């Protein structure tokens, strides 16, 4: 058994955060990231394991890890 999200979960997330959706970072557990809560960006795409890739206004393109990091729509 794998721990990957189901196809339905992936599609639901893609519907919830289509390309271009503006988001703000709530929490990121990456100790090496310079992103801070409140940083904003636009969703670029969501891959098959539900990583949400964001083009951050700061110039970063770091992805959000499903069920680990948190963003919110703005």
C-alpha cells in the first residue's frame, strides 16, 4: 500500500486551486526556505502527488507539500 493521494484527491485539489489562483502562505515546515507566513503568490500547477507549485511574488517557485505545509486562497 502506498501513501500517495488518490486520483480523486488530486482532481479535487486541482479544482480547488486552478492555475493562477492567488494564495498566501500560512505555514511551511521547510527549515531551508526563506518563505514566511503571509508571503503571496499564484498557483502554477499541481502534480500527481498533490504538491502545489506556486510562483511566489518574492521570486521563489517552491512547492507546497500536501498535508505538511499550508496555504490559503486570497
